């Protein structure tokens, strides 16, 4: 059981590194990410509040689609 958990943790870590590298390398082309219509943004003199509602919904849907596809074809 612990070997399976270890494998999943390693895979999750690799996925985080790959996603981080993609965001770092393509950040100039992903400038729209986090600035979609519906994202809450409040900026005042000494206060800044940012809550990317639509961006998180979009990423959640995309992640769910990827997980569903992996389970369907490899599970």
C-alpha cells in the first residue's frame, strides 16, 4: 500500500514541476490566464484583493477532463 502511495506522490511531484516549467517558459503567452472576465479584482491605494473565480473553474474543468480521459483509456 505504501509503495502505491509513494508512486502517486512522485507522479504528482513530477506533474507539478512540469506544469511549473510550462508556466515559467510560456508566461508571456499565458498573460490572459488569471485575467479572465469574471475574475474578482479590487485595487485601492493600500489594498489589493484578487480572486480568480473563472480561471479556477476553467482549470478545474480541464483537470477533471484530463483525469476522466486517463481513467477511461488507462483504467
